[in-house]
């Protein structure tokens, strides 16, 4: 092996290479010079332009240094730098050797780590394969576990549903019917349905062992709950039993017994259902029958077939046949009075008969009717809701209430057949309407047909009784009804009270048919009134009689608190007409000559000279009036006071008469002023102010 060159040898070799490079550079330079001579001036100028900004070139050109010399200087500098670099390398050689050793050691360590990591990679690959295998095994085991749990769940449910625990057997066979028994009964029902419905059970061998036991338990449960329920039903028949409380607090507590029978013993359920219907039908029928009998003792008879508008009071003989109580209630035949209060008591509880009987209280039939119907709708509502809740059948109600409704119907039809109280019937019609609204608000439809039937029974009866009143007016015997008295007739008072009552009961309902019937009644009574008036010998008495009766009718219609309807308007018109007639008759009675003169004389403006009055025509009239006008007014006042029952009406009539008298007398005074020589009568003329004073005096008095 050759020895490595020393540093000096290496330096000399480099120097030789450097000298050779300089030589080559010189040759090249000579060639460049030769070539530069061939270049164009343009090229030289371009190069000078490119180098003029270079600092070194600028210094060389500025100092005038030759290129060769400058090149040598550069070479010397480079050589020196090379020598310095070699010295630096030699000075750092130990460090470089150390760095080389460290790098080799690192390579060894990294090689070892590569070997270890490669081993790890191999092991991780094998572990990944094992994990994948384990994952597959885990999924397989999870699926098996899921299947086993599903099988266990179905099997446990199957076992739970089909097995009959000894505790359940003890409760069904020997236990009392209570809350625990109800829960056990529900469990038994589920087992029966499971055995009957589930197809898997029918193919199970366990069914052969369990089914007979379940069937025996079903039969035992059916037998026990049948006896229990029937016993509770019989408890409803005990006297003074509160049926609603027993139903709500006892029977509903055990309503699952009915569900069990309906699902698993339909024949027994039918027997239980029939037993309940029979029990409640008899119990409620007996209750309503007893209640009706107690109410009948409280009934106050208001009207009979002879209590009609046009029937003579004396012909009924009631003055001799009726006691004080009957006489007291006689006014209720035609007047509504306090009977209207029953419509304000619709929601009040039904009457308790023995309490009312102990107080010796009597009531018109509409009060008893409201009480009976109130009890009926409340009982029906309670029974309807209970039947639907306990049996789950709304239709059960009709079978239960067939008896009670028949009892009420028999009583009602018997009463209605002999009822001649038109106001009472109309009150019952309004009561039924209110009860229909109550049932509608409760949303209980079970009595709709019954209430409609009662309503349809009441209207024909009302029409029949109303027609009796109407015919009694049309066929009235005027001679027997007439009394020599100008004051209001009792038939007219009856009519006014009767009409006011019916109008009042029709205010909120607006029944057009009733309005039409009242119009027919008005025409009949007015016709009768005119006939009675004609029985008076004098026209004035006839007019007074009509005014008194018309005024009474209007007053009663107003006092009833109603608008009076068309009848009141009509009577006000005829009253006004008859007052005008009476005023003329009254004035003719006292100032006939004066009135005849005024009416016979044409207007002074249109009268001819031959028709104009003279002093001799007017003088007797003026003197006669001046001599007795005050006395005549006093007589008119007394006449009015004695003729008219209504004091206020009489005073209005007197005021109208005096006002009319003043108008007549004014005509006379105007006539006197236009007569030749009429001024001679001025001393006998009564001043208008005097007459006005007299009129005001009577107005102040009353």
C-alpha cells in the first residue's frame, strides 16, 4: 500500500496545478486579445457599458492597473486562502475523526433499533391476526347469548303465563272477594287467554297438565263472583238503601268481575245482567210509585172543568162547596202570580214529601211535576252513567228504566186527563223544555224520547183546555153574566189575568201558535164585552162600562211585567176611542145647547150673511153658561168619580172633558166678537183664564 502524501507534497502539487492554470490563462488571454481585436467596436462598447457599474472594474480602470498584474494578485490571494483553509482542516482533523466515529456508532445503534422494530412489527402482525380471531369469536358468542336470552325470555314468559302458582289457587278457591282477589282474577284471565289464543301453547305438552287446573279455577272463580255480585244486587232491594252510594262505593269497586264474566262466562254474564235489570227495574219502580203516592197527598187542585173564562161565578156553586183554602187559591186559576217562581227553581232538589206533609204544605201540580221530573232525570243520569261504566252497555238503561218510566207515565196521563189548569199545563211545558236543556248540557241522551213524548202530550191538552176557555166566551149567556154595574166585569178580569199569564210565559219562547190563539181569545172576549155593554139602557153607561173594562185589561197586562203583546196595543186604541165618545156624551149632558150651536155653525170666514149668528142667538147661551158653568163642572167631576174604577183614568177623562169644553167655549167667544152688537155681551162672558184656573184646580186636587 502506498504511503499517504504529506501536507507539503500536497501543497506542491497544488502549486504546480496553479501555475499550469495561469499559463493556460495567459494563452487564453492572448487568444482573447487577438479575438478582441476582431470584435467590433459595438461589442466592446456593450461590454464596457455592462461593466461600468462593477466596483472592481471601476477601480482597475481608474488606477490604470494591467490585467495580467491584477490576475497574478488575485491568484496569490487565492493561494493564500487555500493554504489557510488547509491549516484549518488540519487543526480540526481530530474533531472530524471523532465526528466520524460518532456517526458510525449511531449507525450501529440505529441498525440494532431497526432489528428490534422489525421484530415488533412481526409480533404486532401476529397479534392483529389473533385479535381478529378473538373478535370473530366474540361476535359469535354475542349472537349465541342474544339468542339464548331471547329463548330464555320467551321460555320464562311461557312458564310464567302457563304456570299456576299455589298462591293463586288458594286465593281463587278460598279467598274473599276483595282487591287482592280482583288482581288474582286479572292474572287468571290472562292465563286463560294465553292458553286459548297462543298457538305455541296448544302444541305444548305442558298444556295437558295445566289446562284442567286452569279450567277448574275458571269455574270456581265464575261461581264465586256470581254469588258475590248477586248478593250485592240483592242489597239494593233493602228498604232505605241509598242506591247511588252503593253503586259508586261498592259495585264499581268490583266491576272487573263483570268484565271477567263477559269474557270467560257469557251465559253467567247474561244471568247477572238479567238479575241486575230485574232488580233495578223493580227497585226504581217501587221508589217512584211510593214517591208519586206521597206527592199526591201534597197536591193542591187549582182548576176544574167549570173554571172557565166565560162561566158565570154563581153557576159553579163554589161559594157553598169550597173551603177557605180553595177560595184562596181560586185566583190562581187565571193569574200566574207566584207560580212563575217554579221556573226559577228548575235546578233545586226534588221535594221531600214527608217534610212538606209535616208542615201541611200544598202545592199546585206543576210544582209536584217539576219535583217528579227532576228526580227522574237525576236518577236516570246516575243509572245511565253507572250502567255504561259497570257493564259497558248503554243499552242496559232502556231495559232498567222501562218500569220506572211506565209508572211515571201512568201517573202523569191520569193527572193530565183531568187537568183543566191551562196556566199549569203551560208551566209544565216550560219545565220540560228546561229539563231537556239540562240533559243536553249533561250530554245524556237516555231520556230524549221520553221528554219529547211528555212535551207532545202537554201541547194537545193545553190546546183543548184553551179551546174550552175560548168557547166559554163565545157561547157565554149574556143575560146571566150581565150585572147592572158599570165597573169592570169579573169575566174581563179573568181574561186579562189569563192573557197576561200566557204572554209572560211566552216572552222568552216566542211561540207563534200561542200568539195566534191569544188573538182569537181577544176577539172573543171583545165581542162578549160589546154584548154586555149593550145590556145597559143608556149609551153613556155603555161607554163607561167599556172604558172601565178596557182600562182594567191594560192595567193588568202592564202589571204582569210584560209588553202585553198585540192585545195591549189594540185595547189602548179602543180605550182612546171610547174616551173621546164619553167626553162628548158628558159635555152634551151639561152643555148640550152650547155644543149643538157650535157644531151647527159654519166657520165665520165661510158663512154667508144669512148664516151669521145674531145677538139673540148667542145671548141665551152665554148667560146660561155664565150662570152654571162651575156647578156643571162639579157635577161632571162627581159623575166621573162615581163612574170609573181607576181614579187616575177618571181624572184623565175629566181633564180631557174640561179641555174640550174650553175649546167649545172659545168658539162661542170668537163668534160673539164677530157679531154686530156682540160687545154688549162682554159683561156675561166668562174669561178663558177663569176656566183655565178651574181646570188647573181640579188637576191640582188630583
